[in-house]
C-alpha cells in the first residue's frame, strides 16, 4: 500500500485555499492547512471539509512558527497562497503588505531550504505584477511594471522564489495567475461585490451599487480551474513558471451589464460611479496568454466569461434568499 502524499497549504481559509484543499483531497492527498491565530475563526470556506483536513497554526510574519510547521508536517508539496491580497488595502498598509506578501515568502523558502529542500513549492504570483502592461497579451516573458504596493510585494516574492530555485535547486514554481473568481470570492473584490449587489437589489434589500473605475479590463477565470493548474505545475519534473489565464479580457462595465441582465434589470438604473473606489494608480488592462501551460501541462479553462457571471449571480441569489429567510424568522 502506498502512503498518501501530503500537501501543506498556506491561505487555506481563502478562496483558492479552500478549492485547492478540496481538489487535493479528491486526489487522495493528506491535506494540512496553515492558519494564523485569530480571536474569531474565519473558517466558513473550509467548514464542509473541516473533518477531512488538519490545521496547524503559524504566521507568514513569524519565522519560528513556519520552521516548526514545515518540520512537523514534512510535506511533499507546499502551496503558498497566504497573502494580504486586496489591492486597495496595500496603499493603506504598504509595509504590512510587503511583510505578508513579500518577505513572508522568503521566510517560508528559508524554512524549506533548511528543513528539506526536496519539498516542492508553489508560489502564488499575480498578473498584478504586469501593472502598466508592456505588451498584449502578457506571457511569462513580459517585463513587470507593478502599479500598487501589492504588485511590488508580489514581484519581490516572484523573484525570490525564482532565485531560491536557481541558487539552491529548490523545486519551486510560480503560477502567474490572472484574476479568478467564484461564489467564494471575498465581498470586497469587484466581481463578487457586483453579483452580491445584484442579488440584494433583486430581493429588494438594496437599491444601488457604488463602483469605481468601470473601464478597467481584466482577464477573469473560474477559481476551481486555476487551482488545478497549481497542482499540475508541481507534478512536472522541471520546475518552471506559468501564466494561467483565459486569454479574454472584459471591462468592469461589461461584467456589470451581464450580471444585471441575468436578473432582467438595466444596470444604468442602479450603478453609481463613486470616486472613493478609484485607486491612486490603476492597472487598466490585463489579458494573459496561457499557451505554455496548455502545451506543457495540458491545462485549459472550463468556464467562459458569461458562464462565470451567471454562476456567481445564481449563487448570490440563493445565498441572499437564505439570509433574508433567516432574518424574517427572527422574533
Ligand atoms: P484570499 O481569499 O484573500 O486568501 C488569502 C489567505 O491568506 C487567507 O487564508 C488569509 O488568512 C491568509 N493570510 C493572510 N495573511 C496571512 C499571514 N500573515 N499568515 C498566514 N496566512 C495569511 O486570496 P485568494 O483569492 O484565495 O488568493 C490566493 C493567493 O493567490 C494570494 O496570495 C493572492 O495574492 C494570489 N492571487 C490571487 C488571484 C485571484 O484572482 N484570486 C490572482 C493572482 C494571485 P485569514 O483567513 O486568516 O485572513
Ligand atoms: N474592488 C473593487 N471595488 N474594484 C473596483 C471597483 C470597486 O468598487 N470599481 C471598479 N473596480 C475595478 C478596480 O479598479 C480594478 O481595476 C478592477 O475593478 C478589479 O478589482 P479587484 O476585483 O479588486 O481585483 P484586482 O484586479 O485589483 O486584484 C485581484 O486580482 C489580482 C490578479 O490580477 C486580486 O485577487 C489580487 O489578489 C490578484 O493578485
């Protein structure tokens, strides 16, 4: 009988961490999640699989906790998904973002290098690193020009991962993932903010949606497709970096139009532009070329832009209906 492979996931309580944990369990992995201590647990995304996974406390800010976690679990694979991932917060808290999202990666790589350099490691790089894009579409060879403290921290994290691969021979891969969404997306990100507001408006619980830049364009995919790519990267014998994207770009305005049309409403009646949601520097357009991932890993996305908007609107309609029913039962 062969023993199950063990995966350690940082950021398991986040959108991607929860989908990746489910996916790896379905492949027969032992899954251990690294969680930071909190007075109130935020486990809603992993509650359905809570009895199938193990959790260990550590923090990307704390070297000794990472050393202990890597030594105790001694996994075959580590997926580093933990980060301060909301771009606007990175202007409010640039140093904390650099610590979590940038230097935290070095701490984790150090723990791996010192304990067991044969552990395979995945780093969650981001299309936000392309920022003011130098070419269209963006590939693994497109130079970075980050436009936010978050993008700068991710660029550092990317290069330090490449550097540990080249300096110490770590089996480290960076997935340069373009935006990916789902019903588990945080409510502050634009897609979920829109689909949740559409559901609230449809149920009579809200009458407007305030947004920032409607002209920004993103390459939006479906998160469960993207976690498959993370796993595929670590199975390949040669560690490399890959762009993961759909190859299509759409504006925030188009996302809004499709989401409102799903429930038979005209978006112009509800959406108000609000400068509080504009950013000090914007990433105007992202569109990725994932040919390398398709050719080497056989990875292709399974959900279209319209399919993504539809499934998110449907999930939020059901969720808001449930919340509303609960509230009506209160005395
Ligand atoms: P997310 O939902 O915001 O999840 C972030 C996770 O990081 C949470 O589990 C959070 O834990 C954890 N975390 C934050 N600070 C930490 C710390 N100091 N120590 C340990 N864990 C910490 O993000 P996501 O959308 O799943 O994204 C996963 C990763 O991919 C992130 O690194 C993100 O930057 C990157 N990425 C995302 C996208 C995208 O479109 N989703 C695209 C490219 C790259 P708590 O629950 O305790 O807060
Ligand atoms: N959040 C938000 N809220 N964004 C808005 C709003 C609003 O009210 N109105 C317009 N936008 C625009 C933003 O200006 C941005 O151009 C676009 O919508 C997408 O914003 P987000 O959904 O917040 O995502 P992001 O692209 O900044 O960052 C996400 O994708 C990155 C990959 O490119 C995050 O998941 C990052 O962690 C990830 O690395």
